[in-house]
């Protein structure tokens, strides 16, 4: 009976071509873990229910054989997700989306990105991105007619972070700028509102940053040489506002979520940073009025309080050092002003 079912499944598989969408190789030190849990930590925006449904349909494979959702992944297992249709090719569709361009010449442009805009197309965000907008603005340039989903981009900032980005308009400019970011010769500073009173007037956070071993959607700080990549963030207090602090963060390296992760590592989560726990009331009183005050701040600023304010680099054609500044957007300034008003005349010690 079992053999007949297997033969029927094999016939169905032959009747329709299956395409691999995801492929993961378990680490040599992988502990036994259900395959649905293994995949939900590695596939962005995937729910455990969806993965279990895929397993029921025969679309979850381990070492090229279908498995149930309760299969225990072992060291060096090759886990893949297959579908009856090919993976979506990322096509850059030019979209007439307004851009705040603060500088532009024949070689590059500098954009002041609004919060909420994804930088480049990817899973779940195929349109409405900065790259889609740039493809429209620069549609006559060869660099933006390629199949590269990140044409002209040499660095990025998170979806809900606002601020400055430099974009190359030629391959020569892209290579020149990319080398500057790699060699850490660019200047980048951010303004951030963080929870708690930062004790020192200024300091430095050093710690490897890599993908969290507990939650693949988060980054984490690891001991040097253990996991992740070397990362350095310099911070300086700009203003003390009671239960929160306004700081300037200067990047020496540029890792994913670097400021958000480094500041959380030293106990100062970014204000209203949902992914890293800053959307909770982490400091302050238990009074109902205070809780309502913080919730009002979250409503005004429905994102992490982080803005890429300054950007400096050497122009790839003229070799001139260029520096740009961007005003802190209204949602952050309004919340800072609310905290100023709140702490006025209060003893918060």
C-alpha cells in the first residue's frame, strides 16, 4: 500500500515540474529541530501554518525527499522548498514616484529617503521601492536597464529609517563609491532617540553583528570571532529628555540594523523600534497619564526614531570631498518637542 502511494506521488511529480524557491544547508552543529521551525526562522514573512501546509502538499524536501512538518532537521541536512511555478524574477519596473533629490550631476545623485520606503525590490516588496523610483528618474541610463535589482546602490538604509543615500549613475561611479564604503572612508552620522538616560556624554560600541540564532529576522551582537561581522558605532549625547535621550550615532562600519542592534546591546533600544522591542514602555512611571503620553508619541512617530542626517564621500570623478546634511523629519522633531514639554518642571530622578 505504501509503495503504491509512493508510486502515485512520483507520477504526480513527473506530471508537473517543480521549482526550487529556497535552499538551506543545516550547520554541522545543528541540534535536532522540527523542519517547520527551522524554515520559519529563515524565510522572511513565512508563517508556520503556511510551511506546514507546504509540507502536507509535498513541497518541503530534505535531501531531495518530501518530509512531514515534524521531521527533525539534522546536521548537514539540505532543506529546500519547491513550488509548481518558477521563482518570481525581480523585474525593475520604472514608477513615477516623487523623490527628494538634494544633489545630482552626471555621475551620482543624493536622495533624502522618506520613512516607509523600501530601498530595493525583494520578497514582498516588488514595487514602490526607491529603486523603482530611480529607474523612472534615470530610465535613459544603461545602469538602470539591467537585471540587477540594486542598480546604482552602494549602501542602504532600513525601510522605516529616513535620510540620505548616494546613488551612482555610472559603473565607474558605482565602483568608486563602493570602494569607499568598503574601506570605511565615508562619513555617516544618524540622529536617534533612544530609551533611557545614556550615562556617558559619548562612547563607542564594538561588537560583531550577525543574524540572530534565535530569530532569523533579527540581528544580534556576538563575541569577536564567534559569529557575524566586525561593527563599530560611535555615539554622542545631543540632549537628555528624562526617560529618553537624543543621540548622534556615527557609523565606522555599515552592518544591517547596526545602530538599532548596538544601542539595544548597551541597554538603549531605539524609541518605537518594533523589531527590537523599543515599541514598549521601557523607562518611566506606571501612571496612566504617562502611558497615554508615550502612546501618543508612538502614534506621531510610527517607526523607529532614526534618521540618516549627514553623508560625506569623495566624488568619483572630481575627487572633491562632498558633505550633505538633511533636516530631521517632522515626526521625530515633534516627539522630541513633546518630551521637552513633558519633562519641563518635573523631577525625574
